[in-house]
C-alpha cells in the first residue's frame, strides 16, 4: 500500500520496473507512465494500475 511506502521508495520501485521492462521490450506507453506517476504521488495502488492496464488490453484486443 502506498501508505506503507515513502515517495522515494515508490519512485525507486517504478525506476526498477522500468529498467526491467526495457530489457525485454519497448518502453512503456505514455499512459502507463502517467499511471506510474500517480503511484509515485500516492494516488493509485499498484493493484489498481494493473487492473486498469489489463482492462484496457481486454477492451482493445478482445
């Protein structure tokens, strides 16, 4: 939960995730990066972001 982490910790989590993503694929979309920014700011939880992304892919490709 964002209440259990600091902004700096959340920012590092996103940086680490971005680095891992870039090893195997293209950079995340602008939309995903905006959601990551909201996580860093403490407005969204990672679970919420995952649900939003999955829902978007399902709508786009289903």
